[in-house]
C-alpha cells in the first residue's frame, strides 16, 4: 500500500507543469516584400480566365435555381400565392 502511494507521489513530483513558454525567438525574421512571389504572365489573360470561370459558375447557379423553382411550382410542392386562377 505504501509502495503504491510512494510511486504515485514520485510520478506527481516528476510531472512537468502544463504551461506555455513564451519567449522571443531570434532566428525568425519578419517577412518582407522580397519574400513574395514575383508575378508572371499577362494579368489580362489571368483576369479573363478567372472571370470566365466565375461567369459560368454564376450562370450554372441561376439555371439550377430557376429549374428548381419551376419544378417546385409545376409539381405543386410550393404555392407562391400569385392569386386566384382567372380563365374560362
């Protein structure tokens, strides 16, 4: 019984406290503009490609949203409340 208590006490005494060591590191230099990558190629071409991709994604989203609304209206799942049907 005493041996188990002594072993536990020894382990507690050896345990390091859980904490952070906050200090200034000399080997780390602050970033500068020279560390940034150098742009290559035409910005106009890169901009055109990015805009084309964004416009296609926008068009796809509009088509999917409008298709969903048309399907919901035609199937009767959603009633938009446009008023009573007028006709013959």
